[in-house]
C-alpha cells in the first residue's frame, strides 16, 4: 500500500519586473539565481542560505517520494553495473616507442592512464591513476592528458567540483611526480610546442569564457605566462590544438556558425600567430596539414554540406583555396583525418554514416560501410601521422561497440576489441529499426528503435522517447547497455533524430535553429504521434527524456502537447531561455545568440524566444509526471533554470502528477564524476520512469 505523499515545498514569490521592447516581463522566482553565482562555481559552500534551503527542501521531497523505489534503484544499479567490465582497458595506441592506453581496475571509479613498450609484453608503466588522484575529493574528473613530444612529460588537468574550471599540472613520467607548475582556471587542454619545454593553453575568465590563449614555459609561474592571443568578442569561444602532423599549433576562434584560425609554427613557439582567413559571419572552416599544403574543411562558397579544399602553407588565404572534395548537396562531411599518405573523411547521407578513404598520391578512393538499418561509426584513438592503419569504432543499438584496425593498403580489417557485457547480452533477443516519421511540413524525421523481439507492437507497450535537436549535434544510433534495463522491462526505446541536429546534413541543423526553432519541438511531437499511429505505443504511455538543450525540448513539448506524454525527464534542462539570453554576463549567453537570437538587440528575437521558452510558457493546466535534474556548479545550464521552472510549475499546474527536482549539490553539467556514481543517477532516472509508467 502506497503511503500518502508528503507536501511538496513551495518557493516564495519575490516579483522582479523588467521591460524589454515594450513588453513587461515578470519573474517571481528570479531570486533563486545567486547574486554571487561566480563564487558558487568555485566554492558551492558560499551559496546563499535561502536558496540552499529551497534546493535541499526539494531534494528531501524527491527522496521521500521516491523512497518506495529504493529496491528498484538498487536492482537497476546492479544491472547497469553488471554490464560493465570493471577491469576494462582500451586498445593500445602506438606512439613512438610506446603503446598508450587507459584502463580501469575492479571497483575503481576513475580511469588510469598507462603505457608499455611498443609492440611488446613489457611492464606496464602507470602514468596517472584517477582513483588515487581523486582520494579525498567529492568530485574529480580528468580534463586533458597531453603527452610532450619527448614522451617524458604529461600535462594533465582535472575539474575538482564540476564547474569545468580545470587545473593543469605537469607530471614527470619517469619519476611519477608532478613538477611545481600549476595553472588555474583553464579550459583543460594543453598543447605542447616541439621543444617539449613549453605548451599553450586557454584561460577562462570569471564568467567562464575562454577568451585568452597563453604560452607557458616549464619552471615559470602562471603569472609570467605570455599572452599569445586575446579574443575581444565575448560571443566567441577560443581553443588551442595541434595538427595531426604536429607541425602547426592552431588557435581556433568560433561560435556556432562562424570561425577563424590562427597558426603558430610548433618549432617556433615564440613566433607571431598567422591568420588563415578572417572571420566572415556564417562561414566556418577548420584545418589540417599535409606536406606543403593545408587541407581545409569549409562551407564557403555556398557549400552547405561542406567541402574539402587545399591551400599552400606559404599563403593559405581563401583566394588560394582549391577544391579537393567538392561540395555535394545531401552528403555531409562530418569530419576528416589527414595522415602522411591518406585522407580519411566521415560522411553522412540519409542519416547514415560512412568512412571514405582517399590515397593522396593517386587520388583513388573507397568507402567503408555497414549493412544494418541504423548504426554508429567513429574514428578511434590514433596518435601517429605516418601510419597505414586506420582505427575506427562501430556499434548499433543491438551490436556492442567494436574497435577495428583497418589496413588502408590491403583494405582489410582486424577486430581489435568487442565490448564485453559481463552479465550477458544476446543480440538476437532485440530488434533495431530505422523508420521515418512525417513532419508537419512534409519533411521526414529519422527515428531509431530498439525493442524486444517479443514486443507486441499493438499499441499496448510503453515507449521511452529520447531527443536533443540543437547545435548541430547528431544523436548516434549506437550501443548503450543502460537502456537494456528499460527494454527488458517492456519499454520500446526510440531516438527522435529531429531538426536542430545534423543527421540529414547541415540543412537539418539550420532549419531547427533561430527563426526555425519551433521545428525541433514539432518534429519531436510528430515522432511521438507517428509512433502511436504505427502501433508502437499509445497516447499517454510515452516517457520522454532529454538533457541540456534537450531539456529545453522537454519543457517545450510539455507545454505544447502534454497529453502525449505520461512522464518527462529533463536533465540539466535549458528551460529559462529568454531570461538567460537577456543576461549577457552569463557564461554562454553571447556565444549562444547565433543559435537562438539576441533578444537584447532584437524585438523579433525577443518575441520568438518568448513564444517557446518553457519557463515563460508554463500555464495553469495539467502536465505529465515531471522530473528535473540539476547540478549546483553547472556553468552550462545554471542550477536556477530547473529550480525556477519547478517552482513555477508547482504554482500553476492543475494535476496531481509527480513533480520532482533533484539537484546534485556537488556536481555540474555532467552529473556525478565516478563511473559507478553516475550509474546511480541513471538508476534514479529510470526508476522514476518505471514508477510513473506503472511497471514496478
């Protein structure tokens, strides 16, 4: 017999009224945003007590409501953990005299970074042990692990509280000890110069914006580091990396649709950066090096799905760009890799990926493709430029991840690793499918499905529908051991590849952003309705899930079509879109304007965002069961967005359905840092969905 639910907490209303473009904007829960939020990112203990009281009250409430699922959560956690090979390791990647790999030990929460003599069964050298380094910390996550050219030093970084301010340290590989060099508030990556005595990194300011690139010389203090580049536009991100040839340091300046590159000769780290092509709004390009040429991927010249061009190293200005792989509409060049004798590109056509290999000397090409209806491909870890072996990964919703080494000359592949599922996995028990759902405007939306072979498909099954649909990020149709716990309990699992991603090319992204953003939400609703019409489920039997910008999607569809969904899980949800886009002091606001629009400068953008911003569109009506998950130190979607959303829903919603807010008081955007602690969070989310679906 279920116990009566406790009384949910209620947030105090403290009205804040602003006027924008003649519109009055009232926000009763603005006070949940800490005025000292920058300090909270560094030290959660300084969170104001009234805000802490509210968040802890919500946490106590969700714990009381979900107490009856404690056995289920424990069972789920055991299942999820049982599918992980605890003492797993990656396939060694050769680099000079060593083979490098990462590994886990039984019971360990964090990875270990190791090496052995190349091609030999020599002794393992432990370079970094995440389990030891995390001792005494409530949160620990590795950032970059970057090897010096001489293989003697490792620049490594970690995030100590989830706020993504990384501390870089330098380890002497032979001694196994760190040097005195410590760099604070970085973006995490260190890019070594050829001398092995200096490296480049990006510093983040108090507003969490990576705008400055510095050069650090070993043995000196961070205060003495040389400023190499400073970006003046707070709407741009700055990063630093190195070409695969290790000849050129690249400083990459970009937002979501514009980019600019500066080059530094890796053998002359003190040299002045050289501009490749000045930024032009809407034009993107990235660069790799091959001999006396650069190979550049770009959308310049109306190449919507991108093309590859070459340019002389001596003068890489756009007027010297020559097509190598011309633009082909509908064939999206996702990424590419340049080796000494080979050019390898990842393409996507009709929402399916393939790898195309080109021999640079002859120009001869061939493709690597697979036959399943839906699958995921990716490049594996490769550390060397002069190689005739390509490493790639493959999986599908039913096929565990496989790592292949592909002989580029012989065109043969060797399976180096198959993901092990210790508790067992029988692919023949499951079906994976790709169907196309009709959209409101005549488009067709890819939907990937996974379900048990014995599923009835008569409309009686519950369905778990996942979506994202922003920033051009495509959702892979790959293997995920976690969702087997849903499918094994009778759920049909579906991924809606909606507009805002790039599953169907760059156009698919462009028609799901800015003035077309509503397509993202309507596509998700169309997918739900098509799945109902095709007998995969029924109205009111769907649990929807999305995180971050996918959490915004959850908030939008909860407002637009609540009757379709029985439950909604919104993880770190970007639901207060209008308020955030009106606050140019927040970490991601200026860089996000090309994605959503700038409501400060544009009345039209204000009206457009206000029309769908989930927090602003909450109204007095019935909503599905709702779970919102937040992270106190999250710099991407700040904790107060889901907190405000839940507070307003509590005030206005007219149903008796569950409304829960779970705030991780010691983590950020990615949730708990340990691999098993993260599984406990997954188990909680799944228990919520299983509970509201009546499958307990």
